[in-house]
């Protein structure tokens, strides 16, 4: 075996080293860069080819040359398919790279390799092998056999397929990557130029095949793009990631409505294995929805909502169809995007349901509900009006929807509009407001409403939202008016009663004076001396007159108390002032019944007290006369105490019949008598204790009773100790 | 012996009669008029020791007569007893009169009170 050196080996060595470096470089990045594996394989094949070719060129004898040429064939047959696989991977058409397709691709190269090594038996690859030493170096000269052309044709098809894919990508690069695109085109076209030159016989250097060299250039340019600019990995990966990872189903149809591409989301929507989808007619894949297929068969562009599946599995999709054009602007197919909008549809349905509920709630309440927007410019817009406004107003809803001012300018009673405008202004300034005003209904009827508005400023959109409720309060207003009238009437009746009582008592006093006067004159003996019976009769007249006078006085006091017209006349007095005149008057009555009347004043009682002396005496008289009436024997004691620093008390204690527990509660009410059977004997006005109680309350005191049936009674009037009245006196 | 004089100014003749009897019992010489105008005429005469004055009178009210009498020095020694059926009016004039009697008035009580008001010197006469 002899070796020769020729400088043409140098570029091949350079190519081998370069492509080897690219092989290793790509291999190291096979996990991070898609298409790196096929690129590494391509470069490895180029390396092998270059090394084989370099060794072929270095050989001088035919056997050695042929050996290396056969070695080269491993690279030669590998390069086209590696190229194609790289292009397919690079253009993200990985799904074509099925095991079956790869095996099919490898058939011809494997046969070629086998035939190259067994050429002596059949000459299918080479028909002639010789050495040409006419050039700058001894070169293997071959005439090609029949299989060589099969191999060549196959290689060119692979090369062409890969080139088309890559050129298409390069042309579609965004403008930003124009530089890379140019480099890419160069990388793709270099082997063509080189191989074209070789095959055409227009060789710069005789017997020198520059193809491996060209592929090295391709490798360098592609490698530069692949790893240096990284765009090859970023862009396709990004694109693939986007399309593959898209939740939207993407389907590409060719001109014959065959499915030529789809992403996993689309596969999931279709629900069939990829093999059953790829390359199939859309009408076949979507056979269940023939209606849709029919509807969109020739539609180039569409956007609509469709429904797929039945029952629980029913899903809603936004369907978008857009036409796809090739580089020459010829329609090449259609892109279908299916966006699952089931969730949105469900949300919409839930929203509709919720709104339906809201409407039902609104419809079920008798109030009118509104929502108004006040814009930054102060304009009022109706955002919502409940249909109840029709019942309230008698006008159709439309009247109000388009014209906010219909309510304030037509509905509201003219006399209440100014007031309502103030409310509207308050709400528009962001304050809550409540107002009662009148409305004039369509039929002219006037109704009262309460308009309660809540203002919610929306600073982001510079507006104020007003949420309001309008309630019909006509009935309430009517009741209020009736109540007010009834109240006025009651007051008037009470006033009349007081006036009547005052007048009656006034008018009664004059005839009473005559009765009393003449009776007493009879008693004087002015009309002659009286028999005992006559004197008794006259005494009865006088007694009855006193009773009647007391009744008149009590009625008048009661009337004054009822009308809050009784004013206290505060003075300062000594305990003696209070007791003496009363005792003087009452002693006679007590003694007449054989009762003793005693008084007891405790030492701690102030020497001077303050109060309405006349009214206190009246209280005392009422209590003592009450005690006398209900006591048959024993004593009546009047005590003045000071139970604590702030109070003093007047107590009237008797040894009478007592008052049963059940009667005590009502004893201080007007015209109450403990027992009807004794009222005649102990006749009173029935107002005494009631007046005591009311006078005591007027004096900010309390009257209480302690009594046991048959064991006497104790009435206690507890009064606040007033400051001395010197300044009043 | 000259009895002290008392005017009874009362529009109700029955009451006027009763008051007159009561005052007579108290040793007064009485003169009765039944309206304000007649009472006004009396004022030009010699002042009495006692006036029983009803507040409710025709033509001229008892209240006006009261102020009239109180405003005349000649009546400085004259005692005035007001009689009325009106408790509120009675209350308001308590300070102006020597006594205020609320109707019905007991003649016995009137007699006793009048006796207490009799001028001491006249009492001696």
C-alpha cells in the first residue's frame, strides 16, 4: 500500500476536523437543543465521508482507493437521510419520524452500502473502476452502475425534501433574524451548488468531489445558527412549546381537507390516537359531527361557537377557521383553532342563573330598586331599574330607562321636586340620603314613597354609583295622618274635658254657696228655732254640700293634673306650718268618731322645709280623711321622718280595717274603692288617693302603702329634700 | 252706737242675702250692690270697714274694683274679702286682698272671719 500526499487532502482534513468538532459540540447539546442529535449524526457522516475521501485521495493503488471509497459510502448514504431528519426535526415535524418511517428511509441506503461492498459480483454501483493520474493527483475514476442512480435519486429527494423544509423556515424567519436566515440559506444551498458542480462535470479541480467540503460549510453555517445564535433552538422550541402546549386545539387542513398537523390539545378534543387522525379527511375524523363538517366544508374564515360531545362530556368551543397561504399566496389549507370555552359557558350560565335569582328576588319584593350612575360631569344614567317601577308609577319601564329625568321632572309631585333635587344632589356628592316625597302616578293618583339612596363613590372611574330603594308608604302616611288627627282630637277632647270640668265646677260653686248658705242660716235660727229632726236634716244638707264641694275640688284638681296645668307653688315652711292647720281641721272629724289623732316629728327633720305647702296639706288631708274613714277605733298617727340625707317622708298610720293585697295595686287609680259595701258610709270622691299619687309624682316623690287586711294601713309619701326657698321668697 | 259698715258687692241675690245675714250676725251694717257700675258709685261715698267683693260682676269686674279701691288712699283702712268660684283667679289675687274666699262660702265661717276683721275701735263703740 502506497501513499501519496496532495494538498487537496488539506481542505478535507480541515472539513473532517471541523465537522468532527461540530459533531461533538452538537452531541453535547443533544438534550438542550432539539434537532441536535440529527445534526450530530449529519456531521458525523460528513466527518466519516471527509476522512474516507482524504484517505482515498492519499492512496495510490486501486485496491486501497476502492477500500476507502467503500468506507466513504457509509457517510455518503447517511448524509441525505441525516439531512432530512435534521430538517424535519428542525421544522418541528417530529411526528413524521416514526420508527416505521425511519426504517423505510434506511432501506435504500443500506442496500446501497451492501451493493458498494459487493460490487464485484454485480457492478450495480460501479461498472468501471480505474486510476486517473492525469490530474494533480492519482484519482479513482468510476463509471456508475444502475443502482448508483437509484441511490443518487433517493439522495437528492432526501436532500430536496430537507432543503424545502429549511428554506421555508428561513423565508418565514421574522425580520429580526434576516441575517440568520441568509446564513441558513447559504448553509442549505452550499451542498447543492457543490454537488451540482461535481455532477455537471464543471469541476474546478479535476477528479475532486467537493461535496463533503460543502456539507462541512453547511455544518458550520447551520452550527453557527444552531448554537451560536441559539435562535434555532429558541424559536422552534418556543413555537413548538406554544403550539404543543397550547390549551387550544390546533388543526391544520390541507387543500383536500386532510388533517396534516395537529397539537396534543386537538388530539384530546378529537379523542382518537394520533395515527387515526394524521392524514385523514376531516370529514372522516369528525364523522359524528357531519353537520359541522358540512357547514364549514368550504368556509375559509369563520369564528363561531360550537358544541361537541353529549351529556356530561359536552364541551363548548370557540371555533376559528383561517385560511393558510403558501409563499406564492396560493391557498394551501386551513388552520382550525378550537378553544375550550366550557368553563366560560358554565360561568355564563351560573351568572345567568344568579341574575335570574336576583330578578326573582327583586320581583318578589314590593319595593322598586334602582341603580344610577353619576358621571364625572354630573350626568345621571340609569344602570338598573326594577320592573316594579311600572306598578309604582303606572308608566312603562321604557319611559324611565332612556330618560333619567322622567322620574324627578314628571313622576315627583311638583311641590316636592325642589326637596327631591336636594336629595339627588346629596347622593351625587357621595352622601347617603333618605327622603319621603309624593309621586303623581300615570292616572293622576298621588302616592307617598320613601326613597332611600346609598351612594358609593368609584374613584377609579370617577363616578358615583347610587343604589336605591323606593317604597310605597302611602298606607303608612295615611295611618300617620289618621293617627295625628286622632291625637289632635284626643288632645282637643282632653282640653274640652278640662275646660268643661273647670266650667262645671265654677258653675256648681255658686248654687252650692246658696245651699250651704241657706242651710247654715237655718242652723243660725234666722228662720226660727229648729226641732231636733230639722236640725239633723240641716246638718245632713251641710254635710252633703261639703262632700259635693270636695268632689268639685277634686275633679278640678284631677282635670288640671290630666291637662298638666297644675303648677307647684314652692315656698319654705316649718313642719308646724304643714301640720297645724290640717290637724286643726281633721281633729274635729277624728274626735267625732272617737279616734285620737297624734303627730310625731323626728329630731333629724330640718326645721325649715321647701315645697308647695297647700298641695302638701292637700295630700295630708286626703290621707288623714282616708284613714279616718276606714278606722273604727284606735289612733291615727301622722309622722314626719328623714329616712336619708336626701329625703323626707310624711306617714299616716292608722289602726283601721286595712287593705287587702289584691286591692293595693289599683288603690291609687281614680274612682277606685276597696269594697263597694263600705262606700256609702265612708263616702268619698274616689279621687283622693289618685290625686295624692299624682301630686306626689309632681313633687318628684313616691307614695307607698303597707297594709294587712284587718291590721291597719301605713301610707308613706317619700319626697326629695328641696333646697331652701329663701331666694324664691 | 254706730255699727261698722260693710259693702257686699255680689251679683247673685241669694248669695248677697246670705252674706248680708252673716255680716249682720257679725255686727256689721251692710249695703249690697249687684253690679260693677253700682259699686263704682258707692266708691264716692264714705269708705266702709269691709268690702265683700265678688270677682265676677256685670259692667265692671271685681278685679278692676279691687285695684280701684286699693289705689284710693281713702280706703286705706278698708278690709277687702274676695269671693270667687274661680280657683285660678282666687290664687292670683291672694296678695291683693285681705282674704280670698272660694265659693261655696259658709256663712258661719264668713261671720267668724268678719268678726276678726272688725276695727277694734269700732268694736268698742
